[in-house]
């Protein structure tokens, strides 16, 4: 379990999840360039939970495998970024070739969402 006031990954940064990783966020999140959040490529291993209204942004060729639950946040997706798993937000501003791919593996994370 990790707690952050903001979370940024860029320039080919990678975070690997060997077990289930929970990130609780109280602020903005930004993934850009070739950043990979959960390089294990198993969507059941990561959940990001944010109650903040700050923007959650995915751009460039950033990739996320997991669930992002941010019901008060604006979701910004651009470039060729991909979220594979699940994504919940308050509003969305999507452009370019941004993709959200539903992955049934995130169903295993249901107990971790408040």
C-alpha cells in the first residue's frame, strides 16, 4: 500500500507489481512518454484510488495495466496512451489514439475499491 499527494511517471519509467499494489492518491497523477505503470502486464495486480478532483492524465505512449478509480477527477487521455483494466472518473477529455481496454482481470480487485 502506497500513499501519495501526487504521482508522476515519464521518460520510460517503469513500476512493476509483483503482488497486488494499492496506490492511494490525494492529488494529480500524470503518466507520459513511454512510462509503464505495472509492467507485469497483469491488470489484477494494481489499483489506483483517488478521491481528489485533480486531473489524472495519460499521454504519449504511457501504458497502465490495472484499475484507476477516481470518481471526482477529470481524466485526460491523449497520444497513444493506453489504460488496460478499468477507469472511473468524473469527466473525460480524450484525444488522439488514447485507448481504454476493459480487462476482466480487474474484477479480482473489487474488494479494494472503497
